[in-house]
């Protein structure tokens, strides 16, 4: 058995530091959204479980542990929930050892108790995580309003499992580090201190026994995909994090036990509380993360990843092309340096990891949350695989810009912010002509090349850019036709530029040698029709069209895509001004 | 991914079926190298069964183009899906080697 003063070890009994006679058995899981960590604590008087977790196997593991403890000598069992989200308890709902009346007393903050007893699928997140949920009896309501009138006075409570406890609310108010506090004593054993720490959810609590502090999901409450969950509160979270930081500093806490991930030292926890508080303070006015938003975000994640896949493969391919040409020119050193600007193997592995995850996960869970979070993880890593500024000086900068914008837009949406955009009245004709001109000219003109500085570094940059950036419309005849100039419409210029670039790229990429862009004023507004005859035909990915329709909405209009007899057309309509 | 190799009069055709991802790219590389080692220096890759190509796959194709540039060598791709053609086109590969609509047309031109 470990000595008790070192870091807690998973799946091992060890002393609880600062609580003589108490032992703890942590079940630390690999981080996921399905189930939390569990902790079992025994004293001579009681067996305590903190968060039984969200998967049945974990519940069975816990019931075997409890059975063994009770065989040693029988004691009452209490299961405390740090909060009533399903990933912290649903694993025991079908477990006989927990479901038999009177066997285990569930102890939950009274707000969570109300949700559990009526089977509230929203508050418990059963809805968003697509978990079945039955109403649950809560034997011990923590921070019950009826005890507020007797603050400081101990109350004795008896339970059907034979337990007798003493509970006191705010036992020493002046001593409390600003968090509502209750203390429970099970016989003569060590006290269990509870602190109300809302923010992640209204019913979140932290528990302290000896020098250990159990914090549930407090440390992740500002994370993308977690912040904004129904019941989340920025103001409460900031206050709770300050309180938890003080608890760690002033109550002799040496280790902090989170709901997910490894146990951390008090020093690390203090730094994390401070960082999470800063994150939380930046999250004003985020949208609620409910099931509808989770579904929409997961759908956007799938669409974004499809485009990210294509853009990153094209960028990596373009760079491979540049290094190929440099090799041919005998510039092996420069070829090697250029190849290092993008980690192609890492990109392939990340894109495949997402694809495999999406394929596997859709088979076993209808919940949109894991896919949404996996996409964020992959996009975060993708962002670190390419050197954006250097690449934009070599290959087509619109590729780099759109890839970067996709990654940033997804994280913005996941965090619950509105995507940046500003609709303004613009004359569509010069806007479109400028986009087409930009896609027809090389990155550097012949004049710029000839008048450039005459040193080796500058020559290398010019050479690389000349090889790597081929204007998209270089070999394509692109005609802009209109009879309605000027044609004013409400659009977001950046999103519209991206939309038109994606469309032109799609047509060029499928071999269209001639592209027509017709701009006209119709009954429904300003309409732009982009058409091309495809050299390569076949079934196309519907996700691309869904992505483009979403982008068209962000650009300020709507998009209709048609394909017939090799003729591909995109019709964008925006409100005329 | 699986690769079927057929030796025709005009050249060797490797018909690839499946995604060319990080696992499949080295397999494709190996299959092509085997043919080149045996002296078959007119290689046509039939991609009619390839829905996806990774950057690792693109590098294999570039490496092959590099190996088959002696006088008399031939290297090309045929029957590309729209998705794969788009990647090849926008990455700039279509200026390095030829892409044909189908096997018949490729071998007829060789």
C-alpha cells in the first residue's frame, strides 16, 4: 500500500492524507465524455463513493469493491455526486447493488436531487449525451434550503441503511472561504466537508476529506464543448473558481481529484484554477450548449473536416510538387526546408484518426458530443502542423487563408460564440471582378520578380513562390457578365470571397475549362450564377454542397447547386439593397 | 486497398481499389517499385476504384514520376474520381504527368 503522502495511485487502496483511518481507492479513467473517474473512500464508520461514473462496467467494479469492504465488516454506503450529469452516475442505474432500495444512499445537491427525482433529461445532460434515464431517489439532499434557517446548528439524520450522520451548514461562517459549506460527520471518523461550487452546473459541489479535494468538472468548465452546457453560469463559475483556489490554499489541500483525468498536485491545481477563471471571464454571451446546438455543431464539424481534409491534402500536395521541382533543379537543401513547412504525415494521421473515430462512434452512440469534441481536438492539432505565414508566401495564399479560417471558425462556433461577420451594402460587380482578377494573377508579377532584391534569400523566396503558387484561373477562361451594374446587395465580404473561391476551385478542380459568372437583379434579390462544364463527372460528396450552403448563409444569401449532363451550376442569391 | 496488376502490350496497368491512406500509400509504393525493378517502365495507374488519396499517396505518385522520366518511360493515371482529380489538379500534379479518361485511351496514346 502506498504511504499516503505521495501522489494517489489508481486502482490501489491507500491512506487518505490528513484523515487518519480513512483509505481511498481511485478509479482513474482515460478521459472521455461517457464516464467520470470514481473514488471509493472507507473509514471504520462508512463507505463513501464519489461519482459512480457513467458506464455499467465501472458500476460493477464499484459494487465488487463495496461488497468486499462490507464482507470485511459491514458499514453503510453513501454515493456522493459532484453534480448530476449522467457521465457521473448513469453507469449504476441498472446495477442491482445500487438500485436495491436502502442499500446505498445517494447524496446530491438539492438542485440536482430535484432533477434526478423527476428524471430531467436536460439538466442531467441525458438528452445531449443520448443516454436513457430513469428517475432516481436521492436520500440525502445537500445544501437543503430547510437547513439554511439552522445554519451553524448540527442536525442528526438517520437513514434506512442504518447510517446516522451529523450535518451542519456553515459551521463556522467566518472561517468559510466564501463558498457555501456543509460538514458531515459519520460517527467519530474524519469530517467530510462539502462546498457549493456552481458554474459548470447549478448543483456542482466540491468535497474535501483530509487533504484531498474532489472537484468534479470544475477544472474543465470553461473548455470548448463544455462551457455553455444547459445550467452553466459564467458568473457563478468565476466565483466558484476563486473560492476553490482559496480552499486549496487555506485548507491544507495537497492533492486535487478531478472528475476526469489524473489527480493533480495542489500547486498545479491552483495554477489551473487561475487559468480556467481567466478563460471563464472571456466567455461572456456564449450560446447555451443544448442538444440542438450540439447537433448543429457536430454537423458543422463533419462538413468542416471534409473541407479541411481537402485543403490540407492540396496544400501538402502543392508543397510536395514544389519540393519535386526544386529537386529537379538540384536545390536539395531548399527542397528539404520547404518540405518541413507542413507535417504531411502528421496531417494524414490526424485526418484518418477523425475519420475512423467518426465511423466507429456513429455505430455505437447517437450523441453528437464526442464527434464535436474530437473535431476540436483534431483541428487544434492540425493548426500546429503547418507554418501559416511561410506557406502563404509559397503556395496559393487563399488555400492557407481558408484552411486557417475553417479551423478558427469551428473553434469559435464550438465555444458558443457567433461567427465573426459583417454584412454591408456592396456593389457585387466590382467585388466579383476583384476576386476573379485575384485568382487569375500570379502571386508575384514578372515586374516584381525583375525588380526584386538581388540577394540569395530573396531569389529563393521568389523561386518558391513562382513554383508553388499557380493562379487558380490560370488555364481557365472565366467570364463575368452583367447588365445590372451597379448591383447593390447585403453581403459579408470575407465569407462571400471564400464562397466564390470554393465554387471556382470546385469547377477548376473538376476540369471545367470555361466558367461563366452571370450577375443579375431578379425578383428575389441579387443573383449570381456560376456555371462550368465538367471534364470529370461522377457522384459528388453531398457534404460539400451542405458546407457551401452554410457558407452562403454566412455570406448573406442562399445557394442552389445543380448538376445536369456535365453542366454544374451554383446560384447564389442575396438581398438587394 | 487492393492492387491488381495486368501486363498489357502498351504497358503495365495497376488497378487500385480502395482509399490510399497512410497504410495503403506504402503498399502502392511497393507494388510500383516491384514493377519498375522488373524492368516495366511504362506504368499506368487505374484509379477508378480510388475514392480518396492522402498526401502520403500524392508523394508516392510524385516519387514514381521522378523514377520514370528516362526516354521511353511512361507514367500516367486514368479513370480518376472527381474528388481525386480535384486534388491532383489543384496540387499542380497534372502538369507533371498525364491523366487519361480511361485505360484504353492511355495505352492507345503510348
